C-alpha cells in the first residue's frame, strides 16, 4: 500500500453511520485513514422498509462509500470482510489481508438476533441490508403472484397471510406498509384473488407496540394500524418458525411470508477483541468510547455498549452512532496532534420517530409529541434531510409525493425467480 508509514495509521471498520462520521472528523488530521467495509455502499437503514415494500428502489437509499469520501484525500476505502483483530501486533485481519493500525475504530453495527434459533433466519428474514430488503420484497410480491395462480382457497389464504414478528419501530413501519400494498396498491390489479382479503399480523412479545415511545403514542400507533386492517397480537411470543408459518405457543398461524423485526445482536467485535460485553453482544466501552485496556481501540455505534454522563445507556440509533463517530474521530485527531484529550463522550438525544402509514406517524421530541398528518410530514422532512446527496433527496421526495397521490409503488420488481421449493 502506498502509505507514508511515518504518518499515524487509522483503520476504521464499517462505513455505516458511525464509521463515516469518524472518517469525516479526521479530514484535517495528519493521519492516513483506511476505511474497510464488506459492502461497497453505505445504507440508510431507516428507509430500508420502504425498499422491502416496493416504495423506494435500493439506489435511492444507498450510496457508494468510495463516492461519499472521494474528496477526502487522506482516506483509502477498501472492500473487505474483517475477520479478526490482532490487538498485540495492532493489525486488522481480513482473510489473507492484514492492515496495521495505530488507532482502530470498530463500527460494524448489529445484526438480527433469533434468540438462539439461528435456523429461523432463512424462514423469517430480518431487515438490515439492501439484500434483506429486496428478499422481503421478492417474497411479498411473489406471494400475491402465486395466490393469483393457485386454485386452492386454503393455499391462497396462506399465501395472503403476512406475519411480522416484533412491534418496535421497524415492525410497525413494515406492518403499515404491507397493509398499504395489499389494501391500496394491489387490489385493483388482480382478477382471481382479492388482495384486500390479505391478513397482516403483527406479533409483539411485550405488552405494547413501540416500547421505546410513551404509552399514549404506542396506543395511537396500535389504533391507526388496526384501522388500516393490521391484526395486532401483543404479549404473544413466537415459539417456532416453520416454512409455512409460525407457532405462537399452542396456536398455529399459517403464512407464506414471515418477517423478523424482533431483536438485534452486535457484530462479532467482542470476539475479535475478547472484550467484555453486554447481553446483546455489544462491547462495553469507557467514557471516551475506547475499550478498557486497549486505549488505541475505539468501538462505536450499534457495536458499543456506551453510557452517557448520567449513566444512561446510549441507544442503538443512527444519531447516536453519528455522534459517537464524530467524537472518536475528533478524539483521535487530538491525540495525533498532541492536544489535550477530549472530555468524556456525551450523547444528545434529539427524539424518536416512527412512520405508521400514509398520513400517520409518531414523533417524540423532548416535550413535543406529534401524530397524524403533521407527524407524518415531519417524519418525511427529517428523513429527506438526512439522506445523502441532492439527487437522492429530490428522488425520494418526488417518489413519496407520487406514491401519495397515486397509491402506486413503483419498485415492484421480482428480480429473482420463483419461490424456492
Ligand atoms: C430496519 C432498520 C430501521 C432503522 N430505523 C431507524 C430509524 O428510523 N432511526 C434511527 O435513528 N435508527 C434506525 N435504525 C438503527 C440505525 O440504522 C443504526 O443504529 C445505525 O445504522 C448504527 O450505525 P453503525 O455505524 O453502528 O452501524 P451500521 O450503520 O449498521 O454500519 C455497519 C457497517 O459495518 C459493516 N460491517 C459489518 N461487519 C463487517 C465486517 N466484518 N467487515 C467489514 N465491514 C463490516 C457493514 O457492512 C456496515 O456498512 C434502524 C435500523 C434498521 C436495521
């Protein structure tokens, strides 16, 4: 690699929200930065469910990492899957490749947790990457196609039953979007089936939807979803996922499409570092987000179990990952420049938002709570604002307006053959 070995080497693993911010915060630092990601793109996960439900196309919410950082001359972007870290010799391992570091930032995010039932993964895909979204889209659209083809009423019923496991923001957003697809978009287009007879079932193990929101907003979300035709089961736990449905204790629910939105677990950074971790597998970091005993290694975003100055856990959301990334980038720049260390990391929580469907969202910003059309408008503006690049902002805003006016969903492509036998 053509690097000036005199300059400190900073390796960042992960080009998500946290990793990108860390790289940007090192723009003016006299360091060589290597950003490694196993994907060539940064994905705006908050809008993944819109790709999964055919409202947006993958390229509307994902950008090449190389392109985002093209003007930052001290950054080299590499596409590789990191497999380990040698903390003694200060090297990152990616298959046969080795990357020495003076400072390391691990920002590898989280993945779905099936609570020990990893075999459920293929039966009930979760939503984390673009591939997951296009797979869910494929399964959903294929279910309607197969139902139109089928002569069996029982088979049609199963094909038109969609189960979403997990009533957090992703589950709620998915359920609302599935309802719109079935009840608004598709119903005029089929002749042998009635898409409006679809069953969309949202199952939540806890007592209410959106547990991170205040109770009144959970209640509102439940009411709106029910009005949209979504069946909601709270306090019910899925005990088995089968190829043709789920079991909820003794109850059997036949469904051809099951989506998992129930849990996340951090990436394997804990194993790489042999560091202390919490129950979700997140590395427990110190007040400056470095790993205890490894002052040159920082862990941020969904991979880190961090607390703020008041001892409250920092949530696994995009703004938190961005704030951590920015902080760590600045902390490393200060160390390289020989300046005073930064004061401890403090997290500023701006608020929580979730879209429920057409004209409905819940927004909690400090004391301010918004619902309904105003909440939905606010949710849309915030998401457009945080997208990267003018083109994407324009395309997404226009697509939403078009979808809103026409009830259409333009990205209804089944790009990979028929359902696996
Ligand atoms: C469906 C969904 C909806 C969400 N909605 C919201 C929302 O509305 N609002 C909100 O604030 N937050 C939301 N979140 C959470 C938010 O997206 C995450 O908190 C945020 O992405 C965390 O950022 P990160 O940098 O830690 O990880 P990520 O953004 O996940 O980035 C991790 C990166 O690391 C790379 N990587 C992983 N393993 C390796 C490896 N071994 N080698 C190389 N590269 C690797 C990945 O390819 C990825 O690019 C949502 C998440 C999901 C999945």
